[in-house]
C-alpha cells in the first residue's frame, strides 16, 4: 500500500505518517528513510525532534538524502516511511545539480521502486504552493517540480491525506489506514 501525506509546515503530517506506518506494519520491521541533511543548528534540532518523536516505535533509520535505498538495505522490512519528498527534491536539485525535469521523473520512479521492495510505503511531502509569493527562478522551478512529483505520487497512491492544523483530511482511500 502506498500512502501520501501532505501538509504545511508544523501541520502534524509527520505524526500522522508515523501512526500510519506503525498501523500498516502490524508488528513487522519498520524503516524510516530520512532525507534531510542537517546544514545548521536549526536543522539539527529538527532532526533530533523527529528522532525523539519516533523513539520507541520500532523504526530503523536509513539515511538516504539523494535517492531511495536499494533492495539490500531494505531486506526484511515490511514498511518504509519516507520523510520527506520535499527534502529529497531539494537535495537532488540544489546539492547534486539534477535538473528539475529529471528529478520530476526520477523521484516518483524511485518511490514506485520502493513499493516493489516493501509491502507498505508512507511518503511525507510538503504543501509549499499556497503563499502566492513570487520567488526567484530556481525556487519557482523547485516549487513546480514538487507539485508535479506530489501529483505523480498521489495518482499512484492508495491513500492521500492532507494534514490541516493537526486534522487528517482524507483526499483518497478513507478507511484504508488507521491514524
């Protein structure tokens, strides 16, 4: 099963994603695929906050900032939580210099490949499209690419949830996953 959870900053999407992954796994082995790279103290604090939040829930963290892990790294896992597609895209575009069009094709393909390796995949992504502010060309290219990636994953997903002020709004697949 593929679950996509989207929402704005601090909307509760990570908490919903963790609950969904634990619920889907039903006692199996959980992978937490971490895509964020801590570049400063604020980033490091966010990483630590997420580690504390998932502590004791049975996740094994796999650091994977530029691509989804291979089959060998995921051997024996039942469920994978990808946190998050937004960071993955930023890393690929801005650190590796991958063109947006290539990333738009690559990331959904990697998520599809992940779905072939483990029974359940939960993907967290961000809603970054609503502020209406003009940005520079590279940021607008990132925003457009993330929108295309989110749409591609949502199209394939069994469940799509938007986290709004800590409330899960099911856009697709209501009742297929417990939060």
